[in-house]
């Protein structure tokens, strides 16, 4: 019995430190809102039927973006974009430029 008591006394600070570290990580993730941002509004695009035109030329490469899907550049907002197509609905989540 004395051996178990000595073992518990030796490792209880490690268990408490591990619990505090886990709690700190959880609260940091909650405070930063990692992956929890909901779109502020929905944009609907109605795509009509018709003849497909020729493909245009490739555009220039854009500048590298900031990390994370929800970190929008200045002047834009994270939104849901809904495409109404003859084949059904498709929703994407992306940054949309704010209107004038």
C-alpha cells in the first residue's frame, strides 16, 4: 500500500499539469474561434440554361492569400454562395467583395 501512495504522490503533479495544458488548449481554440465562423449572409446565383461558350484565356496568377478559409481580405466578408443550376443547387463558402 505504501508503494502505491508513493507512486501517486510522485505523479499527481504531472497529471494536474496535463489537465491544465489540455484545458488551456481548449479555451484558446474557443477564444480564437478556429473553424467556427458562420457565414454572415447568403448570395444566390441563378445560372440559366444555354449554349456553352468558348473557354477564355488564362488570367495572371494572383498574390498569395492569408492562411485559413475564414480570414477574408479587407473589403470582403465570409459568405455562403448558392448556385441555382438546372442540375441542382451547389453551395460554397468563400470571401465575397463588399458592395458599394
